[in-house]
C-alpha cells in the first residue's frame, strides 16, 4: 500500500483522502478494504501516512461504516448487517450479494457513534492530519438521513431533523475527540447510490450544511447533484450553492470535474476546493498536468476496485516533460 499512496501523493500542501476505511468489524462490506479499529491496523497505516507526509501532502482518513451494504460473509459470526432499517438492498445490485439488514435498536446506536470516535482517535495516532466522516453514497450515515431508506418512528427517524440526528451525533463525537480543525465530512444528498435517495435533497443538504457549520468542521465535501447515478453526469437544475453559502468552512465540490470547469468553480466562488478521484488515480502527476494543460491518461473503470496492488493503481504513466 505505501507504493500506491506514494506515486499519487499530492504536491506540497495538497490534500489526499484515504477512501473508505472501516471503523469496526461490522463496518465492512467489500473485499480488500482497510480498517482502523485495531492496533495492528493503526501500526500498518503509519508508514503509509509517513510516505504522504514525506512528499509534503496533507492526509485525511475517511472513516466509514457500510451499514446494510454488506452481507453475512463480511459480518462477525455471519450475523446480519446493521442499518437504520430492516429493508435490504436489492440482491445483485452493483454486483453484490447483499444480505437483509437488521434494524438497530436505539440503545445500540451510541456504541456505533463511539466506534466513529475511536476510529478518529486511531487515525490521529496513526499520523493522519485529520478524518473525513463518510456520510455519503448510501452507507450507514446516509441510510439514516435519507427518507427512502429510514422508516423509523423513534427519535432517529421521521422528520428531517430526526433522520439527521445520527449523522450530527457522529460529527459531534468526533469533533469532541480530535478537534473540529481535524474533521471534515462527505455528503451526497442528491445521489441515490445503493437505493438510498431522498424526496427533498435540497432541504436535506441545506439542513446538514447549516447544522455542521455550527460544529466548526474544517471542511464539507459534497458530491455534485449531477452525479445521481454514481459515475455518470446528468443535467440538473439542482446546485450546491445554497449548501456552500450555509457552510462557512472550506467547501469541497466533487463529481465529474475536469481542469477547466474545476478552475471556473473556484474562480466563481462556487467552491473553495475541487476533489478529483478518477483523474488523479489515472494521472499520478495530475497537478503538474493541469499546470501545463497537458493531455491526461484515460482511466480504466474495470480496474478501479480490483485487489491487485499494481494494476489500476500504480501502473499509470507519469508525464514525460522534456528537460
């Protein structure tokens, strides 16, 4: 893994986010994904973090719980995945053999929040500069926020405020543990990934941006409305601008950006930073290519999530610039 992060380390001052790092043994739903809940995992992260820091990068760990996007085979003792609901993801969706989830009881929710808190503490111990709470893409926090999934009638379901309670309690616990200046959050109010959509995404996004602003998070990282089916861009009248205005910290926009429209978004004040994923994966020297307006390597979607440590990760070529 150090060989993966090192070539793609950002330029000095650039931000790199370690995607999808599980907070506990119930948080996993995919093969070959990392975690940060054990001592062994903390120690394993240290040389990776050091490699990014050696190149002057800023490194945040994205802490994650998949919720119902899992199966018995990934859960302790083959138990059911946990969620806000007992409604499962359609088996076979996105190629997964998803198992029916178990609805968390109210008394089981605080321990999950504590898992996020401990994962944040472990990330700081591993040397990360901060954490990004993964509240997007149909995973556990999103499953509580979105009314297409959350069918609870207790204090964690029903109204918008109650559906967002879990997300905000996680944010509060993590902020209290490591400090707001080390905490960001990722949201996708407009997406319906893993059958997790909302009937009023504008209201959801605005409510969360305003609520998170009160905790003083260092950044809010939001997926563009045009990325409703993950990976594809659609024409839409929705905008992140209301969220951007409500959140006073650093606002990061993500989703299908290229060089020119990324620059335009910054120039127009639409966002403070633009996140790049697929382009950065395929172009380990992406900042340099953007600087020179050089051609980009084309990414291969088929190798995005394969477990090979080289193919699709460290085999994309660097730009050859004449001396």
